[in-house]
C-alpha cells in the first residue's frame, strides 16, 4: 500500500500492493483472533477500543476490495466544489445553501472555504430529515391499508 498526500491536510491510502509483504497482509488479517492491539517495537501492547478496531477493519475491507481511502480532518477547509462533490450537489446549489445560512463558510480572498465538519453536519441533518419523511410516508400507507394492496390492471 502506498501513502500519498494532497494540497489539503489529507492522507490517501492506495490499495495497490507495493511489495510481496502487502499481498499476504489481508489474508493474515482475516485470520486474527483475540483482543486487537497495537504493539510497538519494544513489544509493549496497547489494546484498541472496539470502535477504533471497527474503523480499521472497515478501512482494510475497502482496501482489500481495491478501493482507496482518504483521511481528511474535520477541521479541513474545503473549496466550494469539493464540498459540493461530497454532498453530491452542484456548486451553484451549494452556494445557495451557504447564502441561505444552512452551511457556514469563511472567505479566503474572494473564495469560499467550508469546513468538512460543517458539510458532514449538514449531510447528517439532511439525511435524517429524508429518512423521517420516508418513515412518515410509509406509516401513512400502512394506516391507509395500501401497503400490501395489489391493484389489477383494467383490460
């Protein structure tokens, strides 16, 4: 695996194995048993909290599937295009969200900078609202007795 950096304070792991030791790593990882830990060069052991181990496991699963992983600190300032890409919206739509006060930003000269943490908070709120709306619609369909109803087409 190769590490690379970008102009932002990010770290990217490329899933391509760089040497023979990398190739067998995933097989060895799958065989592990017991409490996960980090062990330093002197053999000192530090047990990993379950949440951190789960995160490492997800990262390794993605790498094993050939999917690269990028780490970006929540405090990182993004360009408006990068923030729009993360949200899956157009840059003009993101600008409207910013101007409506839904996502805070700062300026670097005339360029907007949006903290990743603000993008993620907006995304979580947006997704929660969508989920609640879908649950509400499903509940109304159930209450109306239409959920399992099959309509036969007229001939």
